[in-house]
């Protein structure tokens, strides 16, 4: 009788565990609302963000980006990216996200992400990256830099 009781108890505990897991894993109703990491450099509004943890050892942004508006009132940014190494050529990708007054990303086409630009920087060279918003709505920007896929 004792063995039967422990088997029934085991089944009951197992059933309760499965039910609890099913309830806990249930997804919330409605669309997914992404949450930004409030401590990230992008969330802090930094103008240039290096996305790879060790990129700051190899790449320098010596001066703040130059920001202006052209005749069409489009926001234009330019920043110097300097290869700090003496022998390594850096293969990078650079992307600029422009934001409107409400903080929404301004896309080139509805829902399409901003393109990444391939950049090669020779040892001790400074590359001047430029970007222009496609609409005068842009009031803020973030330039993101990462290693090119497969390079590092």
C-alpha cells in the first residue's frame, strides 16, 4: 500500500508541475512590446555606439559628430572613425538610425531597417562616415558600428 500511495503522490506532483509550467509559459495577449535596456548607450542617447565589446580597443571616435541641416532641412551627420591599430585593417559595418520628435525610428521604407554600410579602415587611418536623413522630421540620430560579419 505504501508503494501505491507514493506512486499516486508522484503522479499528482507531476501533474501539478505540468499544469504550473503550462500556465507560466502562456504568452500574454496582444502584440509583443519590446523593452530597451535603459542602461544601454543607445537608450542613453549617445551619438556613436560601438556594438562589439572590444571594438573600443581598436577603433576611436576622437571628436563628436558634426551635425547640420541641408537646404531641404534634412539632418546630416559626419563622424571620423579612426583605426587605432598599427597593423590590422578593420572590416566594419556602420548604420545610422534617425529618430523623429516622438523617438520613433524613421525608416527608408515603412518597416524596413536602416542599411548597414561596409567600411574598411587601414591601420592608423581615419574614415569619415556621412549619413543624411531622408526627411526633415529627423531630430536625433544614433550611429552604430560593429565588426563586419566574419571579420574580427
